[in-house]
C-alpha cells in the first residue's frame, strides 16, 4: 500500500491555513491524516528491529541515531508527515480544541522526534490543558535535542518559568541566563527576564557558578547538546565535500549559534583531525576498498 499523501497535498492544505481559511483547511487535513493513520497501521507496525520516521534531512536522521541511540533499522518516509500533523494541530489550536491539537502534535513528534518546534508547540498545548508536568518534561527534552539557538533558548525560558513557580530562584536565574544568551529577541525570554528582575533580584545578581551550579543540581544541562552540534558540523563537512555551500554554511551557523563560536571551532578541528586519521588508516590498509573482489 503506497503512502496516500504527497508533499503537494500538504502544501495545498497549508496554503489555506496561511490564508486563515480554517473551514477549508481543517477537513482536508483531517482526511489526509486519517489516510496516513490507516496506512501506518497496515504498513508501519513498530517492531524491536524496525521503525518508520519522516525526518526532513540527513542531519535529523544522524542526530536521532546519536542522541537516542536507537539500534533499530530506521526506515525513511519521504513525505514530511510531521509537518502534516503539525498543520492539523495549528488548525485545532485556532479553534481552541487543545485536546485534539495535543493528539495531532504527539503524532508530529512521533514521525519526527528531532523537530524541536513540534515539541515546543506540544509543551504549550499541555500547559494550556493545565498539565505543567508534561510542559516541563517536553521543554527539558528540547534542551537535549535542540539544533538551533532559538529552540534551546525557548526551552530554557520555559524551565526558568517552572523554577520560579516552584520557588527556586537560583535555578530560574541560571535557566534565564542561558535563554538570554541563546534567544535574546524572543518575547518568552523577555517575560522571564522581567519576572526574574521583579521576583528574584538576588538570584539575578548571583555569579554564573552559583546559578549554573544550582541548575545542574536540578538535573538540567547548562549548555545545549554538544552531540547535536557535532552532528550539525559533520553534516556541514559532508555538504561542503558535495559542493553544497549553502547547506554547509547553514549547518555551521546553526552549530555556532547553539554552542558558541569557540566551542564550534574546537569541534570543527576535532572532526577534521578525525577525518584525516580515518583517511590515513584507509591509505595504509592494503585491503581497503577491496571488499567484494
């Protein structure tokens, strides 16, 4: 059974959403996602050996493999199904049907677990439904997976709000400081900064060691994932070798925005040294490249 949805189908429904025509978009999206669910039940039964995903590029697939350490065979679906379910969720949110939006976004995350935007949107829907625990857990999951500074910054801003609500101003200040470094222009980050200034002036004035130390004690990483940055830079290196300068630049900029310029340069050097060592090993192995002969 062939996948019953095309990229064109998704783009057409998205065009109605962009025009604000929810009445036209919603039934189309419900029909498309219903067809995907029926197809998936027949064709994509999860097993201990195989799972189907709809990653949008090679980086997401590589990052999932390294971050999640999923040993199964990953079968790529060549239609962005996460985008389809995210569009459905947006239509439900416009109608303030947050329960249906939650279910749609859970499917978006299922098809593309490396897309931080889906996780952040799902977190906000859980918050609208009054489930602060899931809101916080999803925000934490973004810190571990974010591949851009904005997503990481928004996740830290959420965690800062949570710590303030729980009466831990030092951890809140640590999360807020990271959010300001990663996504200073985001309104959510600004709101956290205002709360911190009004409610936790002593914590705002504390040292990095103090606030980040408390954040670490709460089990929150004090930097986005270096593993994700390495994946970005590995894909940048591959794109450069393939002559795709634009994509190589995009991956490199994302890595620098995520972990900072100096750490990114150190990781680039590490990758180059590793590639050079691998090349030397292959050139010194007389049997290299002779498989199957």
